[in-house]
C-alpha cells in the first residue's frame, strides 16, 4: 500500500509546476504588453519635447547669426552712397576715366566688406558701375528697375530684398540706399551678400534649417532639394508678385507637402511628404525675423525620439519580465530553504560534536606550544649571554688595535721632533738663534699635533665626535708635507707636486685628513727606501662632484696577492721593526668616515698609486676675501 500511494503521488508534483510557471509567464507578458501600450505614446511625446528644446536652442543661435549678418550689412549702402565720386559719376555718366575709378573703388569696397557685389544705379535703374566689372557676367549696363529694393531706395528708404540673381544665378540678400545731392535723389547704391556660408554651417549640425519668406517659399536651407519649395499653396497674386520682381524661377517653385500638429511650448510636429522620398516626421521650432520678413524654422527628426521611446519601452518590458522571474525564483527559493533548514539542523548536530572534538585537540596543541615557548625563551637568554661575551672580546681587540696605533702614529712626529731639536742645537752653536727659534716652533707645532693624534686615537674605538666639515685640500697637503719635511730630506726623495690654482674644498676634518696624507707619504717613502733617486708625485684632479688625490711612488709596487688585504689591520710587508701595519687601515677608516674611498693599484711600469677620493663641497661665503 505504501508503494502504491507513493507512485500515485509522484506525477502530481511535476504536473503542477509547468502550469504555474506558464501562467506566471503569460501574466508577465500581458503586463509587459500593457505597460508598453500605455507608456509608449507618453514616452515618445516626452522625447519629442526634449528634441523641441534642442531645436529651440539651435533656432536661437541661427536667428542670432542671421540677424547679426543683416544688421552688419544694413548700414553699408548708406555709407558707400556718401562717396562724392558716386554723385559725380551720376552727373557725368559718360566720363570713362571716372567710370574706371568708381568700378575699382567698388571692387575694393566689396572685398573689404566681404560682400558679393556692390553696384551703382541711376534713377532709371541702369547700372553705371559695379564691383564685378571684370567678370563676364557683370552688372554694368544692366537694368534692375524691377527689383523692389531699387524702388524702396528711390523713395528715400532702405531697400531690402532676397532673390535669385538674374545675372549671376546666385541667391543673395540685397540692401539699397539712395545717393543724394542737394537733397535730391540722383541714384541708388546696392549691396548684395550671399547666403551659402550660412547653409554650409547648418549642414554641419544635427538639425535641418529652412528660411522662408512671407509667401511661404523656402529660399534658404541646408537641403538643396528644398530650395524654392512652397510650404503652402501660392495665390495668383503671390505668383504674380514673384514673377514681377523676378524673385524666384516660378518653374522651380513647387509645393512641399507638410502636415502640422501642435506639440506645445511653441513647437510643432511636421510630417513632410516629399514626392520621391519616404514620409518623414520632424519636431519644428519657428521664429520670425520681422525686419526682413523671414520665418526661420529648425527641424529635428522624430526618429531618435521614437527610437529612445522604443528603447525605454523595451527596458520596461524587460524589467517587468525580470520582476516576474524574480518572483518565481523567490517562491522556488522558499521551498528550497525549507528543505535546507531541515538538512542544516542535522548538520548542526554533527558540527557540534566535531567542535567538541576539535576543541580537545586544540587544547592539547596549545599546551605543546606553551612548552615550546618556554624552551625558546631559554635559548634566547643563552644567545644574549653569548653575544655579550662576543662584544667584550671585540672591545678587547679594539683596545689592542688602539694601543698599537698610538705607538705607530707617535713614531713619525717624535722622529721629526728629534731632528728639529738636533738642528736647533746646531743653530745655537753657530749663533743662529732665528733658525733655532723656528725649529723650536716646529717642535711645538708637532707637539700639538701629537696631542691631537692622541685625542683622536683615544676615541678610535668609538664613532668620532668631531663634526665633519669642509676643508681646503691644498692646505691639508701643505701641512702634511711640512710634517714629513725632515724625513723627505733624509731620504733624499724628490716631491713633485703642483698645487691647484683654485681652492678645492672637500668634505672631511683637517687633522684626520692630514693624518691620512702623512700615512700615504710615509708609506711611499718606505716603498722607495731601496730605490735610487726616489720620486713621489702628488696630483689633485676633479670630477663633477669629487676631488681625487693621487700619491704615486717609484718603488717596486704592491706585491702580488697583497691588494685584497692591504688595508687590513696589522698587515705589513716590512721587516721586523719596520712598522705595525696599522697606517693604511687607520687611513681607510678615516676616509670612509668622510664618505670617501681609498684604493691602491700598481702603475704601468714601476711603482704603486694610492688614490684618495673625497666629495666636493661648495666654497664658503667670503672665502676669497
């Protein structure tokens, strides 16, 4: 019985779901269709009004441009008419020289004013002179008495008229003003400007622009196929007026069928049915230029508005369908959540049991970690004790180096003191007290230097406290040579040194840098002790930001393999009693404190070269004074 009931219940569940899903989907589609039918006309009207606002902005700019051009050219005929040569030519129409003069004057005027044509007519409408007198289709000799602008100017007013040129075949706007002499009108000056430039500008924009006269004839537009098209049927009187003034070619004045409906806020909906082209809808904005009698209309296609409305309807339909699908998904999710809740209850029970087991394991691991921490701390204490012992050993080694350095550095000054003392005694025996006094002074200076060296070596084991400042390299070299003078003389060595012509300021300390130079000179004298006629060369060179002191000797050079350990403490190639091997090590550390370098290499031929490199410093203010 249980199996039978179960098999009977199974078909019901899949049968219900398609019915409910299909019903929900059908309702969603009906709702979406209803939304589309109701919202599409409103959305289309909304976007049409938005297009009308854009058309209004374009119309405002277009009207301003046309009005500006009309106002710019309006006063020109009256100004040109005031020229005396024009009145003179009207009095002397057969004066050939005067005609040539006026023709050229009008040509230059048209060029300066950027007008199409400027020409002079007598009271009969006959053209006496024109700016286009050089052209084949010149106005000279032609009569324009039929033009309204001519009769308006003869009446004493400002003539205005738009027409297709009967001579040039170019559309243009004409201004005319009377030429007066003794308060009597003797002729008319006319100025014409073309409208092609406006149309070129309009073609670059998104809207269509057309300008029509009071009869409804389109005479300007960025669409050439609409030129001379009538927006409404012409009356016989209107056709007669066009023909009398020869304003447009009547054969080209054909109707342009338009159906108009109000859109609101001054805008209209136009449907233009032009033969040979599909019917098109436009949003139209129209404004009148009263002075010229023009109606300026800007047309924006309704296609984008319809497309935007369709897009919005499509989006609304999709949103409706999505909401319906979201509802279906929500109902399905609720059923799934109920099933999940039962499964989660069982899983929670199992998880609690696992958490208890995992907590037990974590407690055991925590106890093990605490034991490892205790062992790590004991090892760290032992390491610190070992480090303290190493530091103490290092201090003892440094103390030994300092004692040896003190003995080494005092040897040279003491030798010089002994030499100066012996010289002073000799000078006293020879009754030369001045030379003896100079030697005593040098002994005093060497004593001061020994005190400075003692002070420096006392602090050798710690970072020097003397401030590093700028020093003049030439002065340091001069003092070092003075210290080594006695030994140099005893070694009969030749010192080749050309001091730099300009001061060279480097970064360092005077006493310690002098100590380095003395050590390098002493090392060079030791290297040339067995050399006949030893020569020691000192040379100062500069780069962009460094000064280099090279000390070269003519000795045997650096022994092979000794370059790597040359600056190590207690390294020496001298025999017993010849030195402790600390001079170059001390010098290397002093130079490194100054931020410089000390290097050595063998020269080509014979001898070694020690190169001391230091950073250049700017010359202190007032140093040259």
